[in-house]
C-alpha cells in the first residue's frame, strides 16, 4: 500500500532496468513479500499452488516500480516526513517493507536513515549483501517457500539476503550460520558484539545494549563499531567470541604473519598437527599440500590412532624426503591416541614417553634431541566426559610432564608442541562462560597449565607474538564450529625462554582441513 499524497507514485515512471536501487530494495525484502503471498495460497492441489505463485510473481514485478518511485519521492520530500502523523508514517514504512514499531521520532529516524543509505548505495554504485541477523529456523522456512514459487529476476539485480520482520521474542537473536553472499563480497557477521545504542538507527528498536538488531545498518556502520570488514570465505577472520574485550581482533594469517626470514638466515621450520586419525587424513592427500606450502623441516603429529603393526606401511605413504620418523602408539587401548615426529634432520637421540609406567601406555610423548634444543611432540590426556580424568590430569600428568621438561632443560632448551587440551585464557575459547565445567577449560586445568608450564619459564609463543588476537586451532564437528569460527585454541608451541627469543614466527594454519584441529607452525632463527 502506498500513500497518494504527498508521495504520489506513477506506475509508468521509469523502465525497470534503470531502477537499480529499487530492484535491490525489492530483492532485499523479497523474503517478506514472499512469506505474505505464501500465506494466501490454498493448501490443496498442486495446480492451485502453481497458479497462485505465478500470479503473485506478476504482482510482485509490478510492485517493484511502485516501491522504487515511492523511495525517489521520499528522498525529494524529506522535509515533509516530519509533518506526517504516526499512522501515515507507519503506512508509508509498511509499503516499503520497513518495521512499523516504535514512537513517531523512531519511525522518522528510521525512514530518513533508510532513504539516506539508499542514496549512498546508489551514488557509490555498490550493491552489497546486507549483514543481518535471522533465526536459522526462519531462514530455512523461507528458503523452502521461495524454492516452490516463481520469483522475480532481473539481469541487473544482485541477489541479497532477504530481510524479515522479527517477532518479539525473549530469546537472544543469533547470527545466520553460513550466511549466503557473493563469492567476492565481504560481510560482517555479528556474534553477541556489543553495539552502542545511540549510534544505531534501524527498523527494529533497541531492546538493550547487548540485544540490538538493525535491518538497515550499513557495513560501514557495523565495521566502525567493531573495527572489521571480514571475508566470508575465511571464517577464522570472524571475531567469534561471546565476551570480546576492547582491542581484541580475529586472527588473519595473511595480514599478521611477518615476512619470511632472509635467504641467508639459518632457520628451522616446525609444524604440528592433531590429525584425529592419520589413516583417514592420508586419503585426502593433504600432507603433500602442507609440505608444498610450508616446506617444513620437522612435522609433529598427535592422535594418530595407529597400531604398532601399521606404522611401517604409513611411513611409506606419508611424505617423500623425510627419512627420519619416530612413532609411539597406545598399547593399553588399541587405535587410540598416538604421537610421532617426522624430520628431514636426523636427531641425536630419540626418547618415548616420560619414563613413568603409569603415563606411558597410551603413546602420548615422543622426544627428539637436535643440536641446539629438545623437541617434544605431546598429546595431553583429555579430562573426558564428566571430567572423569580431571584429577589424573592435573595432579599426575601435568606435574610429571613439567618435571620431565625441566630435567631436559638442564642441558638444552626445550620446545613442547602438540594438543595440550587446555584453552588457557578466555581469549582462547569462543564461549568461556558456557564452558566453565567443560574438559579443557575448567579452572583446575587452566591453573595447572599456568603453574606447571608458564610459571616455570615456558613461553606460549603464539600468545607472546599476538597478545590480543582471537585465534582457534580446534572446532567441534557437532555444531559446525569451523564454519562459524566457534572454536578453542588447544594446540601450542611452548618454548624455554632462552630459545623463545629466537622465534621468528609462531602461527596457525586454519585453512587446512581434514581434522577437527588445524596445523600450527613455528619458525626458529638459529
């Protein structure tokens, strides 16, 4: 429905192909219009549904021109908006698909903001997907409705995420997981990021500082508040955290890794990866890609899940050019745990386990000695479901591993790498509040990590290099955590202070898939 005065609209004003902004507006609100049309469809008979859908598509095509011309009229008569009463304002906003909730001043502000942003978008000739927040159930329902109907298309149109009216609810609004966008576009996904109320003007009114949603916010407004414009093809660049602190930024290895050392600099590159089952990963041929990209000198693996009888076969099929490999497997529980070190460089000595019978039956430790340091590939026991192994972990295993490292350190610096099964600080986990009693983030494990490793002189090399960076190395399969970057940082390079000073780069490789963990790397200048 459109107002006849003061914003009269003519249906024969402009050709459709010239109304770029109108087409974009219509497409953005197509989901809403489609839902209204679908509610009028008869529920019996496929023919009736098809006929009704075709009719509604034709009506929608006609309405595009009306809505575009209506917006043009609004922009030419912005001064008249202030003199309109609430009923007229709501009628006008409803006709262009905006929310009609709120006081008069709120409606005026939203209408002017929408009109202004439309001008900006048109003058800049930018047609970008709008970052929005929609319940996943609504998105799925609308996708099903739209798939069954004929929708209006235009050769100059840019597909966009439909904006829907939100019903009042007591539940917190969550971001769309895996929101659709053009492959070259950049979108900002909001995940409980606090937004200042006085800077937001939109179609939905502010409920609280922590529960804000605006269907008409521009990407520039959002990015100015959180300091980011993010590539949807690289989910690790999303600041996905329930309690983000001021100054925290997401990890982007393309921008944050330093230039490689000069060619005449003697360096050693280490890579570590919890593969969560080596046999399955070998089928994906990812190690050749990893070696080609990183050209590492030493590869440390955890959770190989191999049996001792399978090791020789795996050695032949892993990577060419690495003739020194050392494997330890679980003997108390077959096909469980397991660690290894694969190296171009022949080590001086090799040691398996901690030298304590109670700790060495699960194949969790391999140590090699090089000229200038010891390297340990370790897989720390998980506290388990119901925290059944928590006491064993913090009272026995952690102190034993720490003492073992300190004993080695008497002769050479030590580097421990692998899955240490602890997100040490709140910055290292997506949802710290919701995981207080989850294995890997209990107070007991975090305190043990601090007491047995950091307080005894071992440096978290990544955190030293990136003190305010939110980066994860593990994403659970169950809820699609990698796709939304809701993860944990469980994998580390801990180094003796004397050798931590020689670290050129401590980094994460989040683009490598095939496991629920990703590889991490360390470059040492020797």
